[in-house]
C-alpha cells in the first residue's frame, strides 16, 4: 500500500469527497480542463488463479482534450488530490504541526498513480485516447549476460536493473545463496526478473512512484487495509477459501521435471514454473507459503488509490440469520453476535476508473476444487498436447540445439559466447558474434580467425605463415638436420654444442669453414690463420696472420714474439727478411743479401753509435 497522510485517508472515506486530477506528460501539466477520464489496470495474475513470479506491466488508458502532439514513449504520470473545502474546524482532529492545508481549502497534496509510457493512440472528434504501459515493457528484450557463471541471482538481477537504468527499494530481498548455473539464454530480461522473484516467494511490479518492487507472499501476512461495508457496493465470493499446503516447481517444461515440497491434493497445490529452481528453493517456498489463505472474490468499491496489487486486505460483510434459520450444530456454528463476518483476501487484479469520481474493482481469482480435481482434456486437446510434446519446433532449443528455416541447424551456448551454424551455404563456428572457424565456399578453404592450439600435427602440403612463435623447428634428422629452438639455430647435429654450424641467442656464430664473396667488417677477429685478398677492420688478434699459401712467398706476423717475416718463393732459405722481437730490443734481419735505399736522405739516429761488422761508424 502506498503511504498517504491521515488527512488523505480520512477524506477518502467521506461520502462527499471531491477529487482533483492532473497528468504530467513530458514535463507539461494537463489539468482537469484537459483530462477527460482515465483507467488504470494493475495485475499480479492474468490466469484463473493465484500466481507466483509474475511481472505484468500496468496499463493506463487516458483521454485528453488537446491539440498537442505527444510523442511515442512519452512519460505520463497521472495525479490525484482531494478537496478540503468542506472540512470544518470541528472535523480537523489532526496535530497542528503535521497539517499543511492551504487556507483557501484548495486540496491535499498530489498522489501519483503510476509512471507510464505512451504505446498507442487514437482520436475521436477532439479527444485523444492514449494507451500507456509502465516501464516493465522495456524489459521485453533478450537478456545477454556479461557475467561469469555460476552467478548469484542477486548479481543477475543487478546486471539487468543496471542495464535498464532501474532502481529498486528494500522490498527486493534475494537470497544470497541462490545461484544460476549457466547464462539464461533464450529469455527476456522481464522473464529472468520474474523467475528470480518467484524463487524468492515474490512477484514484481512498478509502484505508483515508478520504483521496482517485490510483492512477497507469506502465510503470516496481515491485512494492510480494512474495508467497511460502506466502502464497497458489491462483494461476490467466487469460490471457497483457497489454501496452499504443497508446492510443485517445474524446472524443465519439455520433460516435465519438477521439485515438490509439502503435502496436499491438487486443490491445495501451488504450481510454479522456474528453470533456476532447486529442491532447496522449493523447500523455502513451502516454508513461506504453507497455509497461505485468501478468499476468492470479485468486488466493486469506492476508489482507494493508495491500494496496490498484491495488498492483503480485509472486508466486512453482513451475514445474519435467525435462530430458526440456523441448521448447523452449535459447536460448528461460528456466527458473530453483531452479524458481521470479516474476511481476508489479496488483490490480484485491480482496476481504477476515474470519470469525475473514482471507483475501483478488485479481483482475487482461484481455480475451483472441481476444476483442480477433474480437469479432463478432450480428444483435440490431447492430440495437441501430444504434438507439442513430440514435435521438434522451429526456433526452440533442445539442449542448445535448434533449427530454423533461415539458418538450418544452430548449436548455441546459453550465454551466447559461442555458436555453430550448419546448412548448405554455411558451415561456421562463432565466438560471440564473430566467425572463428568457417568453410569459405568460393575459395574452397577452411578459414580460422584466432589461435590454433594442438598437441601435434602432420601436414603433407605447404604451410604458409607470416610468423612462427614458440617451440622448436626440426627439418631432417640425425646429423642431417636443421634445427631452430630456444638455444638458437644449428646444422649438422641434434645437440647444439656439437653442431658444426650454430648461432646462439647472443649472436655468436660458429662454423667449420666458410666462403664469403662480399666484405667482412669486424672490430676483432680471433683465429689461427686468415687467408684472403682484403681484410678491413680495426683490430686483428691471433697467433699468426699470414699472406702465404704453403711455402710460397708472403708475409707472416707471429703474435708470440711480435715477429714480422718476409718469405720469397725462390729463396733456398725461404725467409729473406725479418723484424725480430729480442726481448727488450728489436732486430732487423736479412737472411741473404740486403739493401737499404733512400731516395734522398737516410737519417739514422743512435746516441750510442752505429756498428757495421763490429766497427763503430759515426757517433
């Protein structure tokens, strides 16, 4: 029940009550000079009985006399207030500090009657009729979850509300232990919200302020509003008192798989459909609803706009009889002395109708005991039920597999992360909405978008790739092998250290020999012998550097004693000239004849003299 002030509540019960109405449409106000009438329909059940886990949009039909163009999906909020013009000082029994009544008696504060959005319209003469629904209709879209499953029902509920931009109040209580094992594929957001509500013994509705709420049902719930006989015109009991002592939850409608809790016949059994149910959830439902009782009625009453669908109410009814008319035994007769019986029921269907005044119709339907016990299907119904059970239907998933006229066979995960499509024009595997592996019919090739992982594989054709990453590459075997691996590349041996050719990860090159037709540039060359025509570099380090080939002429540099030797191929002694390392001194040696020639001046500087055959010359 929507909260109202004591003054508002008392004015609603006055026989001479007078209403003010208005509607705010896209932030523009339409008062009673524009508003002709309206009708609001609220429901928690659209069947012949009590239902759990519903999410039924409320409907507003409003008539306006206006020339304004009201766009589609415009937000419409009807309001209602009561006149205080006829209230006297003697009737004002409210605390002074709590009263906010204008001195001119214009009226109470405005009570919102719901938040609606324009769905359709039609015009008759100068009056527009707009049909509007509350925001539950915006949840009629496919639910594609981004959560990791299993996920809690609370996380799923919050994800949907966040995506829709909705908020909810403290009436929404979801058991933190309840989980959904896999992403709910094939359901709308409204269906998923309703299933979560039913698991928590509730139904969903949007209240008069536009807030998402749970209506939780329990056997111990007390009435929130009491109606006197003067508050209604007609109250018709449509069936005996309805009580539930057994709960049956169907979690698989295809195979009719169910969970059960409690005891009782069909007339006392509440049937619930919920694909997320477990035995624990079913047991908890029985704990809340065992003994839940209401009186099935149809009632026409004065309008009490604070009442909401799902409210438990009580009402009085005159049921007196004379002593002569009483035929029951004394111990079985429970007639109040004042002749007024008091009943409790629940509002499952509610209609407010405003045409100058406000009237209300309430309904709490139920399936009769005869309908519960003796439901007999005719031959046509039996055949249709059998066909529904046995036939494979287009678009209906069977353990993730479905088929259609446009796509053929479809295999899809419940969370839509993967899908496979098979038909004569397409053989494809999808990752999300992208093709991961498919057969390209024009090129006659299988194409893969992603990373291919395998333990091993064999290919008889050609492998083309822009890049190879990880592992090793072996071409050949034994000592006739090329290998690339984490140590580097190698040739001639399966062991990297024994390979005659290798390059390690630091760039160190090892080879038995080599031929180079171009130029070799290096900072340092270490080795035993270098033969060649031209060597360009900064430093050459090693034991011997020789330009000789065999015993032919040439120059030899020995690193051991820093000797420089010149050889002639026609000399019997072979060596003809040397610069020798004599420890701390150096010598120039001609093994045969020798000459020192100078084109102009030969300058010899020796402070201690120059000796020729032991004779000092000069100095």
